[in-house]
């Protein structure tokens, strides 16, 4: 083992990989025998597998298309719902802000404001959170 290169000294060189070095070609040569019926059966099985894979691909494409259509419809519905909710919020907030700003008086007289504000807050929460 003294003739090993330095980079091989860390490795196990006694591992059996199943081959043996020989000085000449082995005398006995065996030719593989193939049974034609095995090949025909394999070809039939392979054809069946290819058909099954093609069917699976077709089904997956259909599923992906249905999913994409569902996502598009869901997004459109959600967008329409959000737009509707924002319009409802505008109907609550903008009149309130408009009424606050329409007078130049320095003070605002607002008796019984708690129940009025509470009712508007409930409307806003219903629109924004569904509560």
C-alpha cells in the first residue's frame, strides 16, 4: 500500500465492487437470451402506461383549467363585493364629513351624539368586518 497516491490515503481501498482485473479476455462468453413473449408483454404494458399517463395529463389539464376559471370568478365576485362595500362606506362617512365642514362656526352643538355615533360605527363594522 506504499504506492498509493497521497490523496487516496484517507480512503478504504479494500471495497469490493464486483470486478476483477485480468490479463486477458475471459474464455467463456455468454450471450443473453431474450424471450420474444416477454418483450411483447413489456411493450403492451408500456403502451398501457403511456395511455394512462396521457389520460392523467388530460385530466390534470382539465382540473387546472377549472381551478383557474373558479379563481377568476371568485376574484371577480370578491372585487365586486369590495367595490360595493366601499360605496356603502362612502355613503356613511362622506355625509358625516360634509355636515361637519359645511358651517364656518367655531363650535358644534351635538346633543345625543353617543347613540348616533354608535349606530354609524356599527354600520361601518358590519361593512368592514361582517359584525
